C-alpha cells in the first residue's frame, strides 16, 4: 500500500497586482506568507507550528480549517526553519521541517519573469 507523506509548503500572499504582499515596518518589508500541511493524514486533529523564536507568538497550534487543511498565515522579514508537529487521534506524532526560503522557491512555478518574487526571496534571504 502506497502511503502519501505529509509535507509542509509555503507560499507568498499576493497583493491586488499579483505581487508579494508586504507591510513595511521600520527598514524591513514583512512579507505575508502562508504555510500549509499538504496530505495530512485524515486522523490528524492538530498541527503545532514552531516559527523563529523572535516571533511574538512563535508556537501556534491549529485545528483543521473548514476544508480540513492546516494553514497558518503570518508575516516574515527573514529566513528561518519552520517545524510542524502533526498529532493524530491514534496518539502518533509526525514532525515536518522546512526552510522558509526554500519552501517559497518550490511554490513558485517559475521565478523567470517574476522579478518581484525574486526580489522578495532575496530580501528574505538577506535577513
């Protein structure tokens, strides 16, 4: 039997023009990003997202949304590793790890012709 493993994906939220959305705070752009656990087991009832420790609320536990997905929307100005612990009704835990910049790059179909996304990725990598 082939089991599909869950994975953590990240994507940029976009503005009305299709560019990466951000809020300017001080001298940094805080990009709006979304994390999603894809292919979570049907028995998963909670996902704990562990963000960079300098976040105001770095550990966030979510229940599935109306679509049965675990999604976290937040902002970031820099790169970091994110960890997600999935908990299932049978008492098991599964840990997913992803680097933000790498996950964002994977979510882009093609960075060619998308200079605003390349600029955002470079900005995140620099911090």
